[in-house]
C-alpha cells in the first residue's frame, strides 16, 4: 500500500536458483541448481505495509523472525543450505524500487562456511512509474507479490 498502517509485514520468498540456460556456478566451478524458500517478518509500528517504508533505500529494522532455505537439485545429494537470523538480517529496499537486498545472517549446510551471504531480489519490470512496484503500491489492494527474475546472490 502507499499509505499502509499495519504493524507487521511478512516477506515470503519463493524462487528457482539457476536454470539450464543460466546456471549458478559454484566457487569451485561446478553448476548449482535448486530453489529457495523462506520468509522474513518485520515489526514496523504503523507503517509495515507502506511501500515508502519498504522501498526507502534505508535499512529496515531487523526482522523478528526469518530464514531462507536453499535446496539443491544439482549437485545431486547436496544438503540444503540454511540462511538463518543470527546475526540479524539486514534488509534494504532500493529507493528506485528496483530491488530488495538481504545481507548478513548465518549460513549452514552445503555452502558452509560463507561469511558474507547476500541476495539482491529483483526483476526487470520492478522500477519506474509504470513498473510492478509502483503500480502495485498504488492499487486498492496494495503490492501483494513481485516476480523474481533478474535476482542475484552469493552464499
């Protein structure tokens, strides 16, 4: 919403990691394909569901709960990588509504240890006055979901 007043907001993330045309390449040079799921819950009194709060270019308060789980189809048999709270995630939505960046947290599983996990969630149709964020925020029902396509990350 442009003028939302809720106290709590939950961001749910569901995405595919790489594909045969554009695979993720591990630091050891191998192809890594899979999926990512999870959610982050924020307490932001009076403006948790306000687009101007989420996409302000300023870091949001640390989520009160959250984790992201990356499950791998390639390499076969790899344990899932879990990205969890401690130390608290740092989440920032770009003021130009082009991406949401999630940093910090603790990584365990197949890609442990990794000191600086980071994901930039985005899609080519997010930014601009006619983009998905601006039109969704201005609608009567608010911004319910965003397509992830040009996202990138390191973990």
